C-alpha cells in the first residue's frame, strides 16, 4: 500500500503536509478538497481525547474515521475526495463527496487497485491507456453509467459513495442520495417561508466558504447564481472583493455588461477576461487533456483560461455559482419538463403560449438545451419513468446526428442500442423516482450524469486544478440541497421563469437587471458560426489528421463530408453541429495526447 499527495495549501499553510498520520501511525489520510466548519469538529474531537498533529481541515476526517469508521461521512460537509489507510483492520477506505465536486478514479489492473484524482496518474502508474469505445459513444448522449469513463478499465467512485477494499476484494457503498419527497408527502407553505429559509441556508453556505488562509476571489457572470453568491459574500467582507468575468465579442454569448453592473453594485473590483476564437484554438488541446473526456463546446477551454487568469492574479480559491441550475431547475429543458409534465389543470392555450415563449427566450438553446430533431426510440425510458425528460430528448437527438459520423461497424451496433437502458438499470427507480414530480425525476437523473461528469468536472475541478485553483460551490452545500429538495416544484419554476424561490431569497443583494433576467447557458460562440475563423480552422486541422484516421469509432471520410457542408448551413444547424464536431475533435486530441489504443 502506498499513499501520495501533491498539496494545494489553503488551510494551515505550515503544518498540513500530507499524508497525515494518526498519533500511533496506524491510520493515515490523503485528502483533496475542503471540510467546512472543521474547527468546531476538531474542538469536539480534542475534548474527547484525540491528539491532532496539524491545524489542517483534512485531519478531522482521520479522527472521525477512528471513532465511527465509514459513518464519519455523515459529519463531513464540503467538497472532497479522500483515502484512509487503516492498518489495524487492513482496510482501505476511499470516499467522494455527495455531488461529485472532487474527482476520484480507480482501476483494478494486474492484481492491483489504483486510485487517483486524475486518470493520467493511473496511466503513469502502469494502467494501459485504451479507449472504451462503447462508453466513448455513450458520453455523447450521456446515457452511460455514472461510473464509467471513456477509458477502458478506468472508473470513478460515484458521487455519494465510498469504496472499501481489503486484501481480497473491494466494494462500492452508497452513503447519500437526493431522496426527493413523493408528491403525496409534500405539504404546501407560504412562498415567503420558502424564500426565508433558503436565504438563511445560502448565506451560511457562502460564509463557510469564505474561510481560508489565502485570499478568495469570485467567478461572475451576469446570471442569477454567481451574482447571488457575490452579493451575499460582499456582506461578509470588510474589503472589496475581486470578480473575474469571461467576455466574448459575440453579444448573444457575452454577459459583461450585466456582470459589471453587479460588481459595481457591491463595490467589487471587476476583472474582465476577454476570450477570442484564436485564444481558444491555441489552448484547446491543453484544456481537453486536463478534462480527460469529450467536450461539446469550447466553454471548457474558456474556463481553463479563466482559472489561469485567477491564478496569475494571485488567487488559489474562487467561489462559483455552479450547482444552482441542477437543484432549482435552471436550464431551459427543465422548464420544458415543468410545462409538459407538471401542468395539472392548466389551460391548454396558456400552455401553448408558455411553450412558444420558452423557445423565444432561448435563441441559442435549440439543440443545446432544447430538443432539435428526432430523438429516436426511447420506449424504455417512457416505460420506466412514464415520460421522457427533455434533456434526454435533447442529447439523444444530437446523438442521432453524431451516429452519421460513426464507422459502418459502429453504426450497426448503435442501431440496436438503447442509449439509456444501462443508466436506468443502475438507478434505484422505485426509491428515488417513483411518485416524484416529473421535474424532480429529471433533476435527479441530470444530477447523476451531467452534473458530476461535465458541469463539476469539465467546467469545474479539472480546468480549475489545472492551474492550482480550488473552486468552492455554496449551492452544493448539502444542508442547502436537502432543504431545496423538500420544497415544491413550483417554487423552483413558475411559468417560464426558473429559480423563482432563489430570486425572491436574494432580491435585495442582486441588481434589478439580474433579478429579471432569464437563464442564459454558459457557452462560447460556436466555432461553426465563423467557418473562416481560427477555431474552426483548428478543428479542421485536427480532423484532417492521423488521430481521426485511426479512431475506433468515428469515420474520417464521413466527418470530412460534414465539415464541407458547414459553410452552407443556417446558423441554427451550425450551433447543433458544433457540439458534435467539438466532441469528435476532443476525442482526437485525447487519442494523440495519451497515445490511446482500442480495447
């Protein structure tokens, strides 16, 4: 057994070196992330006789484990992945936070169990770098098992789970789940009560995440989530804070003016970070190699550059608004679900008007956040859930377009494939979905797939830690999530307006502009909108190269035909196709960077 750690020092800069051993050297921990309110837990443990070797927040998990074993997870609050070696019982205990904010990968190869924060570390340790072709394609429609990666034999500990290993075997155990209440058990209270309790919980989550022995900065868009975090944080700060905002030269995708207004309203120092297609092209390969999976828009590259700017400005910690969309139903496809499936006693004419309004409010969302085209047969999803969540429709429609680029061999396999059969087989449908409102079912499935794999990974930890920046997410404070899950669906979405209860809870700390704005998905302007630009030229160069020629899933000739059609497409079609081309391009980058072979 061996433990290793490369530390980003945030709490206890002088004595927190890891791995940390217990006083008798029989138990050791290596931990990634943050445990909040650790001081009060440490005092409690010291009063009970525990002897601490550091002032690091990580050490509380070690002593809690010594007291109650894996049940220590019930006391831990924050974003984390950690491993504890228990010499007395010859056990290895590895755990990941409830939502998958911090990554934890594992592989069993050559009679050895490996765990790491990044898959490239597993390759370096000797695990073969090979594609999992089925999982690779499954990542396009997102119907793949939450635990699978695009690499053969490499898995991730699912959010809310721990791994327990001894000399003979290992197993995964779930310790937390969303547990949305059934419709029958939800008791309605006045809206003002929901907003008040949410405000209190969010304020505490923000306050706890401002604790650090280094300066703290903020990611700021013009959206409700990051503005709410900044507005609340400013109340707890005696000095002006710094807010970093990505800016684009395409007004449909740029939120600079709204973010600047918000920063000015709380006296924050506004730091715009301009992003061009040329910059995205220059850093595309480096960002994708850090993500270690497919990307569907260059927003991952933009976040990579944003994190670099924050680090260059001298910051190690940044608060973000991630996670809010996943608990309040922020994306357009959740609003569509609410309109279609949670519309009891609603006038059909009003419903039709709401659907038209939703489309009009999301000009860049069609094919990205709302279905565009044929989603294909999804009978298994309908039979299992009683409906098809709009996000599944959206991504399956995109997947069907991507199918045209697969090799003939893979196209034949895909024709017989039910993309969401595997995922739904792993979900505890009876305990977690049955009897819940359709919106909550849709939120749950998204939280098991896109949230940890993409929102928190690709757009969060992976590109942040590439520059040694730790992202902290107040909206994924688990007491806050447990509060929000208990609130009725119509507190989350009213008509075509998302996050109703959040808007009311933070109205006094955000601008009127932010309060009245609809959700705008975070995307960079698609490369396909500028076929003569540097990013689209980069994509063409990659796709003409040897990596695609030898790729196990995609057919280079078919991809070339699609590339040649792009200049003649309408903008709406280009926006959808951009996602597919980004996925194939990122697959080629991974193949080259890691010298991947077929399984």
